[in-house]
C-alpha cells in the first residue's frame, strides 16, 4: 500500500467518526519483559491509554459506532458486569451527545471486574442486570424497552462487534505502520467478539505485511472464533468498498490464527493467566484476568511458535479516578 496515513485520512473523511480518543496510542518497547518470555523484541501497543477519561481498545470502535447519532440518543448495549465495552460506551456516550443503557450478565468477581462494574453503575443512565447468563435476553429486552422512555435509541452489539467498529481497529493497525521500522512477526491480542482482531487482520493484509495476528480466545467458542472474526472483517471490507474505499485484496489466506486461552470460562482467571499477570507486573505491566492475562499467557507458552518480534495489543484499561469522577 502506498501510504497508510492517507488511507486513514480517507476513512475518517468518509465515515466521519466522532473523536473520543488520543491518537496515536503509544508503542512501547518492553525489552526486559521480552527477554523474560524469550522474545528478541517485544513491544506493547498501549490501547489501554487511548483516552484519559477511559481507554482500552473499545474506544476505537465507539468512535465509529456513536458517530452521527441525534442529540439525546440512548445507546443500548450488553456485556458482562466487568465488561470494559459497556463501561467505555457509558463513559464516552456523553461526548457523542447521548447516554448509555446497559444489559449485563454476572461474571466472576475479581478486583478488575468489580471496579468496572462500579464505574458502569456510575456512568450509565441505567443498568439492567440479569440474574444469570441464561436470562440475559430478558434483561436486553427490558433495557431496550426502558431506554425508549429516555430518548431515541441506537443498538450497539455486544462487544461493539459491528463492521464500523472493525474499521476503527483497522485504523489502529494502520497507525502501527508509522510506529515500527519492520513489520512484527506477530500481533498477539485477546479475542472476544472478534472486532479488534478482524480489524488488525485487515490492516496487516492491506499493508502487505507477513505478520500473523494471533487472537487468544477468551470467550466461548460460539462468540470468539475465526469464522465470526473473518465474517466481521469481510463485512468491514464491503462497507468500505460501498463508500468507494477499496482495500488491497489479500495475497493469500488472511493471517489470522485463533488459539484457545479460555480455561473454565469467560472472566474466570486461569493459572496460566495468573502466572503471566505476575510476570508482567514484575515489569510494571498491569494485566486483567479476563483478557490481557490470558492473551499474555500465550507468549509464555509459545515455545513451539516461530515468532521473535511481537507486538502485544494491550487492550484493558483499569478504571481510574478520572473514570469515577467525570460525570
Ligand atoms: C479489554 C478487552 N480486551 C479485548 C477484548 C476483545 O475484543 P473483541 O471483542 O474486539 O474481540 C475486549 C472485548 O470486550 C475487551 O474489553
């Protein structure tokens, strides 16, 4: 591709996302941590720092998902009680002139999920909690109905898994091109609903890089899988084509690899994740047990994989004082 920055400009000019984040997010070398996991070169893409109000990977998606909403829009979405997608929607909706209503299912209680759940309660216009995962559809219906009394509604799929969101993550991948001298062997990230990995897979393909995108599955297979991720990526490609933006076609099979990191279930810490988390924290990196720890654990076990230069996509932002305080 001739100029990734120009493509980003064209995408922004055409799809008119709102501005919620601070771009580019930093790319940091983590030499000592890299040595500790046996990598020649480890860098961290700090998506957790995407916004001073509340960061994380979902800000990329929300710039495209919240755009163009009429004033007073109520954005209705769903997730676990510790869902950073839910929290990011609730925190950033006001910048798009709206508010958020959340339907949530219970997930294992950890300090990270508790902090996110508390911040969701503080920022959302309304949170409807299902007693169990099985009753989530009822909670979603109740949330949708009650949101109708608050203003015009817009549905945001769980995890923000929508082609427009994938375009946001494609932009993130194109941004990486201006931050590295040489394409990495792999980009490693947690795989939930697939929008982030789908966008990055589109980016490396468009850039013509030999990089593999390794999505570490942290959600059940019916949610997190290669088929769904590729479907999202292809829908994003078609969405852009409808707007006259044609991405270079893949030279071969799209280099997305899905590996399993789920363990006993979504949000349940795993021993491998906890070990990864301890090691990362010795090097000043905070990983959450649902996403980051499980994805980073892949790097500790990757002895069989021939990767040396890795970008770890650091997606989870810990809610901070500013997340709590800004209304
Ligand atoms: C912190 C964090 N990391 C990674 C993911 C996975 O992203 P995706 O759903 O786009 O696969 C999520 C999804 O909710 C998330 O909140």
